[in-house]
C-alpha cells in the first residue's frame, strides 16, 4: 500500500463515504433488481453485466432507466410516472435481495468505521443512491440504529445534481461545517472521484468490481480494499519507536 493513506484517514476531520461499491459490492444486486422490475412491468429488457457496466456511467437509477430507453430509439419517451414506478419496484426488489444477507460489507469497512468511532471522528455519507437503499443495506450490515453513527447523510434525491456534480459533497460540508481540505472522501468510481474533487475534498479510492478500470489519477490514494488501512496501522504499531 502507498505510504500515507492510513495517516491521511486518521488525521481527517471527517470521513465521507460513498455507498454502492464502496461500503459493499451492491451493483450486482442493483442489476438483478432492475431486471426483476422490468419483468414485473412487462418489459422485455434485460441488462447483462456488460450493458449495466456501461449504464453505470449514468448516475441515478431513474436516470439510468431513461438513458437506456432513449437508446432503444422508441418514438415516445417513457413518462416520468412510469419511470418512477419502475424505480419503486426495483427498489423493493433490491431491499428483498439485501435482506437475504447475500451482500456483506467489503473487507476493512467495519474495522474502519469502528476505528473512526473510537477516535471520535465524524462520519458522513454522500451518495447518489436513495435513502431507502442506504437503509436496506446498512440496517442489515450495521443494525437498525446504524444512522446514529453518522453525522450527516446526503442522498441523490436531496440535491439538484447527482455525481459527478459536487452537490452531495458540498451539502455534506455545509452540514458538518468543515473545510473540504480537512476531510477525506472514500469512493470507488471515476464519477465519485470527480464529484469529491470538484468540492476540493481529497479522495481515497477503494477499487470495486464494476469501476476498477476507471481513471483514478486524481485520487490521493488507490487501494484494492479498505483492509489495507488496518494492515498499515498494525505494521506501524509493531515498529520500534525512533531513538
């Protein structure tokens, strides 16, 4: 691991987390939930992994549905009401999938949250996904009172523009009353990196399944997963003090 990532995290005035792909590998569940919603709605659409990976360039579930429909070159666009209903059905399917326990937190996430809490370090969530999706995942992973551990939670529908716009991060900073350079954003995608960087927040990337090939040149550090932070801390603790 690059030297300094663990130190950057420890010294941050607050840690701001993305959700999908960062806290857990949820995108495959989202893909399956979208497909279930299409069947339920009588559409003959099916998003395989290649199609979904391409659609992930569009942030937001409703926006993704609209973008895919536009690609079909059908004369009339789907009404907003139909898109909202499709997304509602998809969200319900996603919650059911999460409830089966098939999607645990990524390596190192629970340990980092615990260490930050022990340090008294503020935690926040800045995501494009919905509050319902966040709650479905973290209620299962962290317990029903998970939200009490976070000082600010901003989802995609809370702001005017979704990532890669900086809106969610700017709103987090306003709620926390902190300077951007003092915080660290933990992301997994190029769009997330752009969003946080536009808000002038240093970014630590944890590579995920669908976004691991994105351009992360502007990130402070790029890790395979967050367990590398814990390993670095343990290595530091074992080193003898300088004489």
